[in-house]
């Protein structure tokens, strides 16, 4: 049986935001989302890792946030420069990037 596919979601919608300045989109989540898609494809993980945008996760002041299922694990304050480490460490080495997990 094939293992369950992992899923990374990045909020890019401004729906339910209190202020545009505080939202993930205003802090560059769109660039994080594109970097994540590129890195997953570059490493040939597109059949194992599904990347989607989502609406606000409710912790806007810590964004851009990334939540990964099935673990339910969050990364916060993510930049495009963090994405290669996340993909390599989390998805390929099964080792979370602890420095991006201030909300544990
Ligand atoms: S917009 Fe990212 S958590 Fe609210």
C-alpha cells in the first residue's frame, strides 16, 4: 500500500483578515507558495507532496504560515529562502525544521 500523500497548504487569501498588513499574503505567502511548488517539482516529489493555497489559518500575525498534513505541523514566518530546507528536511528526510516552528 502506498503511504498517504503529504499536503502543504499556504494561506494566500485575505478572507477573514483583520488587516491587510497582518495577513500572510501581505507578507509574501504567494512567493512562498510558488517557491514550494517549484522546489517540490524540482525534487521530483509532485506525486508525494500536494501543495495548495488556503484561506486564513487564524494566526495571521505569525505568517506566512504553512501547515502540513497529515502531521498537522505548522511552520511560521516562512520566506521563499526557507523553502528548499523545508522540502529537503521535512519531506525527504522526515525531519521538521525546528527553527521555523515558534508556535509549538
Ligand atoms: S492570513 Fe495567514 S494565518 Fe491568517
